[in-house]
C-alpha cells in the first residue's frame, strides 16, 4: 500500500482530462444550449443512443498533439495525467476489441489518443492514469443509467463481463505501466462486483492505484472528495480533490468562467497543506486542443511556482 502510493503522495498535483465525443456538441444540441456539465449532454438532452453515436462519424481531432498536452501539464508542475478512457457516454478513446465504439474503429481520425498520450507521458516522466466509468454506460443496453433508450430490466453483470473487464484488461495491458484507475459514480454495483474489478486491476498491475469511487463498500487506495470540495482542516490519509478550471469538465464553448491563476495557486497550496492532491481538469475541443485560456492559466500557475521556489 505504502509502496504503491509513494509516487502519488510525492506528486501533489495532477491534470484531469475530460475528452470524448461530447466535445463536439460542446454544450449545445440542435441549436439549444443544454444546461449542466458538458460531458453529461447525452443524458441532459435525452439524446437517443443511435443519434449520439453519429458524433463519432464526425470526430476528427487532427490538431491533437500528445507532446503539447504533456508539456502543458509538466510546465504547470503537474506530475500525472488522468484521462477519460471511457466516460458515461460509453465511447472508448482507445482501440478496443471489446467494443467497436472506440476512437480507432468508429471515427475518421482512426488513431488511439490514449496510446499517444501514454507514450508521451512515459517519455516526459509523468504517470499516465485512466478514468473509466464502470457503472454508467449510456450506450449499452446493460450498462446503467440510460433510462430513455433502454428498458429498466438490464443484466449489469453481463455488461461488466463483456465490456468493463475486457476494456480494463486492454487498458492495463496495452499502455505500459498505469499510475491509477479512476473509477466513478458506482451507482448500484455490488460488493462482489466491485471486488472483482479490484482483483482484476491487482492481478494485471499490482502497482496500479485504485481511486475512491469504485463502490460496493470495497476498500480503495485513496479517497476523492466531492468535486471541487476542499476540506476545512488537515485530513489524515490519502485524498484528492478533483476540480474544474471553469464550470464544466467536458468542453463547452460558452463556458468562460475561468478561475484566476492566483486563486488556483492558493487552492493548490491550501489542498496540499491539508495533505491532499489536486487534480485539475482541462476539457480539450473536438479538434484536439486544450482551450487556449486553460493553457495560459496553467502556464501562469507554473510560472508562479517556479519564480517563488527559486533563490
Ligand atoms: C462524476 C461524473 O459524473 C462527472 O461527469 C465528472 O466526470 C466528475 C469528475 O465525476 O461526477 C461526480 C461524482 C461524484 C461526486 C460529484 C460529481 N461527488 O462525490 O461529490
């Protein structure tokens, strides 16, 4: 446990990346602005899965450059990157044999961005980590939480066996050493089901950390606070604050509510002083760019830390 956690405790600061098909509508569906966080647009607008899937046919992030992503993180002082390998919409940002609803098989782009990012992280000395939505999957008959397309009766175990476990196996086999798996919104996962996911991660990569949102009451390696929630006092143990730079995780073209570099620097010190890690999010566009505002803000956070730690 201690050995597995050491790099993470030393890291303090990481980059969260929410990137997927939802970057294409960017908060707007059929000319209407959809309220709420960008990556939830499918549910918020109750978009039928057959319709949402069409987004893949237009997803072509030709401006994506793994080197730029990792450099942006590194210059901000971040030591790890946690990227959405599959969010609640069910679309995999990596090549998957378990489901052809993935960036290589279903888009004109046809390249595995997770692979490019993992390789670049290994090269630049950052840890690559994967967010994976294990319960919610709005694209699958047997995944949880799509009640506008699919009947209430579902075989969640079948979804776990046929999609989640094979994809976790791919993620933990094809991309070298993985820093951690960030599970999310466990919903009705049972203890046995959660334990079987934990066992799988441990079997494939014993050094891989497991985040706090696995579910089923199963013990994980560290706790996540509520999103953007900072505890009032020093908290013992290992914990992390996942936080947004504006008011969304996934890209929304009309969200310009950016936090200032000085506020972010204060938050970073506040969190680390209380013993936690700060996982700060960027939401790349459908073209594959981290929004310029985010890049500029992170550069200033990095500058601030550098100038104040020298001399
Ligand atoms: C989840 C996701 O639904 C969301 O899209 C995003 O990925 C975020 C990082 O995680 O949302 C949550 C999950 C847990 C809490 C709040 C939002 N929580 O425990 O307070």
